[in-house]
């Protein structure tokens, strides 16, 4: 307190009486009871409003993420398809170009050969012309020799001697030339035959090659309608031929059986108490998704899944009638107070109910049976993304490890039970109870998961997947309540599913 | 349960602990509200706002720096000031009229005034007088601080205090 407001009698008087007054609570200085409840209500409202402020963000974020992923997947899928098609076209064009080059080079060779043949034919014609001249000359010589033989028939030896010895007769030179020309002509003739033969063979080869090329040329168009392929068990079980280049994006859908365990810690409300509990459930799961291959080992997957879990169970409890315990009379009716432990996908619930026993004449120690049928239902949709790493791959089988994050929407979480009371075979009373567990739980929650997937690809894009994963909610699933109980959902899933890759 | 334990639980937003705190301090908190507000209904509203502030800000309370009572009283005072600010367009420091100065003789003629009567005297002061008087005399703020808190001049604060003194003196003279 400052000096300036210390000294004043009036102030001092008020200060001494009103500062830290020691007065008993009286009507005038005690606030109404509803002030505290009003404050609590206002605080709860504030919390709800804060949540509402944050909640639409999740509402918007999840579909937005889905939209973005789907859009990106669509764009990238389309682009990869286009790239694939362009690659195919490019490969086709390259094949065509190679074929054309071969044809062009062979055409050039043919032209060259044709030119050679033309030149050789010209040379041949020239030789034939020379040969004909020589033949004429030889004929003249022969005529002259014949005339001489006629004229000098008795001296044939001498003539032959003259012919064979060019130095003996001046015509001998001509005879020699004639012989020589004849020899040359003979040789030339043989060569031309061979040449023509070769040319003929060559031409035949060209024709054959051209025919062959005409067969190699542009591939015929595939029919637009594929022939109907009859699927058989063998065709399913055939291993898929991995001839095509692997696509970066792959879309798939699968349906499978789920074997799941849920574990939840304490949650309670006025009606029943849930304790730690482990329980296994069967269900189905449906999945549509896409995978993007980052490289040979890593891939990203985006899935939209749905899990539906049902569990029907029955348990029977046999008691003995004991008037001092669990039974009491109310309005002249005998009532049985039965307590139950109820298993549910979300854990173990304890409850207590009363069954009417009127009209039954019971004696101490009589056996009493109560039978409880429980039907539990849990439906969860999830949008998840995961990073996958290929641990092992052999042929069409691969083992992948994955770590992921999922956004879940709990559509339904309820259980109903029918409790029947029997006296021997006679049903005395039954009661049906239904509990909506969503009243206690948040409908939206985030989960992380880690798992292993064994996948085998078969023919016709069919694949079989065996999966096992551990999942855990990232925050409490319990709605805000007075006890501020924190509840996490976690457990193991194993699944077997068959799917189709698009 | 010790106060420290209750505060610890209240920090965890335990409703039972918050309720226990309320029951332990409600009278003192409410009397502060009664001094600042002109009637019980307004004081109740101011207290409700104060409770929300106390429970939501209790994590900031550090026992080393002071007692819970003084810490929570400051919050109650601030809450009252916020309430007055919200429910009156602005502090009306010129509202004093001669007719208000006429103190109606409606109090007991005991020699010693009760806390209730003194509180009522303050309640009956005009809002400006009342607020400055409470802040200066009972909370121990200086005029500079009051001027800052109420966004008025130091002179106004001083004159309001002077007038409140004068009025209370008149009232006391009537009563005593």
C-alpha cells in the first residue's frame, strides 16, 4: 500500500472493517448456490465452443486431405498413363524408323547392284558384238580354207600344219586369233551365265527380302474388342507375367476378413463401468486405395477403408436361490438383482439389473439360470496413409513393412443384450438392454499403425494379402465428462484379403 | 484436505476440488463483488465471471508468490471491473447529483456499523465514487494505478475519491 492512501480516518475505518473481514457466512454475504453450477456450465460451454472451433477444422481437413490425395493420385495416374502411352508410341516409332532404315539401305544396295548388272550387260553386249564380228571373220576364213581344201585336197596335213603353226602361214595369225577369240568368247559366255545366275539369285533374294520386310513393316492394328477370355481356376492361380514395366501408381480394392483385438482402459458413466479388457473380434474390412512407388523399395499408400465388426456371444450363469442374497421383495413380488460383466468391442462393462420372479415358488438352494445374449456392433471408416518398405521380394511375392497414420470415423459403437431368467426350462423373465457406446466416445479419432503385409500377385490382376498390424489412437476417445477419464483404443489386427489391381 | 491439495486438484480441473475452493472462499469473494456492484444480482453475475476466471487461470497460481486468497481476490476485483465496464458504457464520474447526496436514513442506529451496513454504504455510492474508493482504500492502488486501470486522469481519480469520502462521511454522520 502506498503512503498516500495510508492516513485518513475515514479510509482507515473502512479499511479496518472491510479488508479481510472476519464475518460468519450469512444470508447477505453468501452467494446463491446456482452461481457455481452456472460457472461450471459456462466453463463446459466454453470448452465445447473451443472444441467446436477445432472440430470443424478436422471435419474440413479430413475431406480436404482426401480430396488432395485423390486429386493428386488422379493427376499423377493420368500422367503416368500418358507417359506410358507416349513411351509405347515412341518405341513403336523407333521400330518403324529402324525398319525404314533397313529398307532404305537395302534399296540402295539393290540400286547399286542393278547399276552393276546394267554395266555388265552393256559389256556383255559389246563382247557379243565382237564375238559376232570374229565369228564372221572365222566363217570367212573357214570358207577360204574349205575352198583351199577343195583346191588342195591332197595336202590336208600341210593345211593343218599351217593352221596349227601361225608362223607357217600369214593366215595363221587370224586362225590363232580366231581360236583365241573363241576361247575368250567361251570363257565370257560361262561368266555371263554365272553372272546372270547370280543376278537371278540376287533378285530372288531381294524379292524375298522385300516380302519379308513387307511382313515386318508397321504392325497391324489390334482389334478394339478383346476376345473374351474365360477365367478358370488355373488362370487365377497362374503367376502373373511381369513383362510390363511397373507403373508408379496402382489403384486397388480389396475385401477381407479381419481378426481384431481392441483394448481400452477405464471409461465410466452413471450406467455402467468399463474396465481394462482384452477381447478378440471377427469382422470384415473393405478397402479401396492407391499406391505410389517412390522407388524400388519405398512406396506410399492412401487407403479409404471400412471395418465392420460384429460379435455375438452368450454366457450362462447358474445361481442357487438364496433368499438372503441377491433376492428381495418389492410390492409383493420377488425380485432378483442380477449383476453382469458384459464384454464389448470397447471393453468390459459391469451392470446390474433386476428381474421379476413373481408366481414362482422357489425353495432355498433351487438352481436358477440366467442366460445373456450379447450382440456387439462396431463400424469404423478410416482414411489412412502409410509408408511401405519392401523387406523381401521373390517373383510375385513380397513382404512389406508399413507405418502409417489414419483418420477414423466411428459410425457405430453399440451393444445390446438380452437377459433371460430360467427356472429349469421355463423362462421366467427377460429384459433387453441396449447401450450406445458412442454416447461416451468421440466419433472422430486419429490412429497410428505399424504392420507387416505379405502380398502375392496372381494372374488377371488378382492379389492376395495377409496383413498384421498394431494400431493405437493418438488421443483419448472419451468424450469430456466429469471424471475426465482418458481412453485410448489400441490393439492388433490380422487380416486376409483378396483384391483387384486396376 | 489441505488447501494446497485442493488447489493442486483444482489445477487438474477436478470439479470436486473447484467446488471445495468455492465453498471455502465464496463469502470473501462475494463481499468484494457486493462492494463493487450496486446490487446483489450484479454481484452474483460478477462472481460467476470471477469463478470462471479463477478456475481457468488457476494453473497460473504460484503459491511461492503469494497466498491464494489475495491472488483470487485480485481476479475477483478485475472481474468486477470488467463487469462494470461491460454493463455501463463507461464509468460515469459526473453522475453525482444533489439528490443522490441525500442519504436516506434507513440504517440501524447502532453505535458500531456492521460489515453488511458498511458494504451497503459503499454499494450505494455512485459507480465512479465506489470504484475509485474500493480500489484506493480497500485494494491499496495509487491514483496513478487507478487512472491507468480505469483509463481516467489522475485528477479525476483524486476528485472521485474526495467526493466519495465526503459522501461516506455524510452517511456515517447520519448513521452514527
